[in-house]
C-alpha cells in the first residue's frame, strides 16, 4: 500500500507541485489543506503517513499547526516547507515537532531526500 | 521526475492574479482606516506566495521585486514602519507594477520601469531592504523543471499490520475525504457546451421522430434519454456559472484611482456580488462596465466643491449592482451626479443632424439613442479617463452582441442610471417560437413578459394606429409581419392570431404573431454576416425538426418605435 500524505499550503501552485513530486514517487495524496486550522483538522481525520507543511498560511500558521498536530499525535511525521530566508522560523518549527524541512523553490530531488529522512 | 512547465506557468498566472486582487482589496481596506493588522497580513501573505511561485518558475524579476516588497510589509507587520499615506501610494504603485510584471513574466524578463519606479518610492518612504535584517533573496542554482535524476520509490513500509489497518480504516471511512477540485481549461468547458448544444438539437429531432411511434417501450426510453439530456445540460450550465464578484472585485481599485485622478470624492458600493453569470458572458461584460464606471466618475459625479454648492453631500455615490430578473441578469451602474444635460445633447444632435429640428425635447429612450450613436459626445475636451465618450456606443454594441440590451434613466441634477440586461447564459437560451407566415422566429425569453390572444377587446385604435390595452396600460403594438416585411395577414374574421408582450427596461410593447408554437431551448449560433443589415436578428438556431430559424433581437424592436 502506498504511503499517504497530507499537503498543507495556501497556494494551489505549491500544493500541485508537492503533489506532483510525491505522486510520481509513489505516494498517495489523501488530502490538502489551505490553512493551519484545516491542516490540524484533516490530520486528525486522515491520519496520513506524512504531512508537508508551509509556514506562512492564514488562520493559524504552519508552526502552530505542527504544535497542534504533534500534541495530538507525537509520532506525526511533518516536513516543513519554508521559503528562503526563514531559517529562524525553521528552527522554531523543528522545536514545535517538525521532523525536517525543505526550502522553496523546490528541487524535486531535495524534496524526496527530505521525505526519505523523515519517514526513516 | 517530470513536471510540466507549461501547466505551472498557467497556474502561476491564475493564482498570482487571485493574490493580486486580494492585495488590492486589502490595500483599499487599509486606506479606509480601521484595524490594519489583518489586511497587512493578507498583503504580506499574498506577496509571499507570489514570491515563492515566481522563484520556483525562475522568474527572477518578479521574485526579487516581491522579495523587497515583502520585506517592507514585514516591517509594517511588526510595527517598525508606519502606514503613512505616501507609503500607501507606494504600495498601490507596487501592486500595479507587480500586476503587469506577472502577466508578462518569463525567465528572461528584466524588471520593468514601473517596478523600478515603485521600488524607488518604497525605498524613499520606507528605506531599502538592505538596511533591515530581512534576509537577502537567493534563487536556486538549477531550474526546477530541468532536473533529471532517476525517480525513486519512497521506501516507506507500514511498520505493523495494526497501523496499516488503522490507517486504511481512517481513510476509507465515508465522508472522511475532503471535497476535491479539478481545474479545467475553459476551452474544454466551451467544447462541452457546444456538444451539449448539438445533443439538445438532436434530442428535439428524436422526440419528434419517435412521437408517432406505436412502440411504448421506445417512447419510454426516448423520454428517459430526453430527461437525462436536460439534466446533463443543466449540470454543464451550472459548471460554467461564476459569481460576478470575480470580475467586480477589481472595480473598487479602479474607481478609487479614477476618482483621485479627477479630484472627485466617490463612495463606491457593489451589490449582488454573488449573482452568477455564464463565464464567457462575464468576461465580455467587464470592459463595458469599466466604460460605464469611468463615465460616471468623469462626467456624472461633480467635484466636491460643485456638489457642496448644489446642496449635495461632498462625497458622490456610485453603485454597481447585479440582480436576477427571471431569465435575465440586470447589471446596473448608478450615480448621484449631475445627470445628462438634455439641452446640450439635443443641440448637438440637431447640429449633427441626428434628430429632426422639430424635436424640442428628448425623453430617456431618445436621449440614449442619440448618445449611443457612434462618435457622439457632449464632452469637447478629451480626458484620459473616458476618452471622447465613445463608451456608450461600445456598451450598446457589446450588450446587443450578447443578446442583451441597455437602458438609461437620467435626472438633471440627481444622477444617471444605466442598466444592462443580459441573458444568464450565452449558448443555450430558452425562447418562444412564433410563426409568421411560413417562417418561424425565436424570441428569447430574456425580453418576453407575457403572451395573450389577439382579441378585439384588447386591441384598440388610436389615431388609426393599433394599440394594446393591457390592465389599464396602453402599449404600442407591432406586427411581426411588418417587422420582417412580409405580406400583411388576411384580416378575415376568425383568423386567429396571438400577441407577445415584449419588454426592454421600463418599456413594453405588443408584438402580433400568427401563431405561438411554444417554448424551446435553442442553441444560439452567432452569425457575423452584414451586421447592420440584420440588426433585427441576434443569431440563428436549428429547430427540432432540423429547419433553421432566426433569433429576434427583441431589444432592437424598440429602436424604431
């Protein structure tokens, strides 16, 4: 069975790209979220193997969403997707429970490497 | 790994445009005052999103510009930078520069002059990003789309069977999945619409052919198929409907800019944003609305000083509204400005020979006819806003091409209201089929009010001309035979004819036809030939028996009267 993934980003462009990359690598995209609040809700609903999480989102940012998700499921595997120059926020996200991060603009191979690391 | 750059370029443009309209909305909110924190966050996030997308696409100019803009917004967000009016202006200018840059974005495109100017203004009022601790923008070395390492399988295996079952259970539980969306190219929806149009015609022919069949099973199957076609048609039409705000949303910004440029104070109100129209119609109607809004600001609403002197509030009111009216949608632009100067229009119309010298007064309809004449204008100076007043005839031409009509009401000193009546959808419209002689004509229901039998009681003669007396109202009466220049009908007693009450705006009129055949969904085929010669007709259609019929432009019947 293909591993499942929940993609969280407020831009359709980015969701489509992450979805393309991961689907081509054999993942099943079971859900998408446009806000932090939606991400938390969908995570509880779908219990995906992997979550990709944007940092800047409306209605609860990505970092707070990671905090909520790991509170609900300490084993949650969340990969942060941050824009260039958000290093400080990445550290905060890791402290909040994210397992790793990739930097936008995405290089597909980098995304897959990070995914491998997160899923161990 | 293969990502289709074409598809992403398209996504970049659509999504950036959405973000830009969010930016403009938020900037307008900011300008109005109130708590700035939410609108500032909205602008920040939108610029951030555009930056991320453009960097991914390799559009350096856009990415770098958004980056600097974002750094200024970040300082505003943190409270390190106040939102002074000159910063607001710089932000508006930046949004404009970004909009053009997004449309022309490519990997090679350099920063446009507008972008450079906007950045200079931003630096002047807020200092450059170099002075802040906001990190510098870096672009990836390799492109995102030309990467070619071998795809790898994600090597994840569920750790325990229990986990797997639990996960499967969660995912397959009904209702657990969120609604999913697919973005479809508009061209495909158009193709689907054409196909369903052909299918509707074929259904009509089949129904007619099977109507005489003695086989009840065939009849039943045919009825079923007919119903399914109707459902399919309704479904596709719904899919093409979009709320008018998708186009209306950019107008507040446009009105603001136009008003400022003209030194007018304008309070702009939009009503009926959620009313839905066929996508292709909505795209077509955007430009005409812009003309109308600009006319109202440029020529309708007076300067604050003039308004005050006239005892009006300094701030003018401009309302854009959309409303459903049976099979039509009414789009209305209304201002409380000075109204159109009838005497000046009449004088000019006399001079140009558009109106006979004996005419001493113009009612709204006649006035509209004059100002909708191509090239007519009462404004002698050329303003960069509404041009030479070529607006109205363009609006009129567009509305008619779409099967609609335009109506004007103006009151000296009190304002002007222009209403554009449009069918809800373009390709398939519900029409009344009427026979005149051996010809059949389709009258779109957009302009049909009611029908009644021709009867000596309702038809009377005033000065030798027939009129229709309908519930105390006296309406002019036209004969379809005269309109299409057929021989008059035999006026023998017992010759049974019918009347269609047609309307345009507040005007109504009776149209006498030989026979009403019934209502039918007709598929509109536009024709290009000799527009002027065929101003009576807006298109043609194929009837269910395969014969062609012309579609009457009912609005045009009011022109001659």
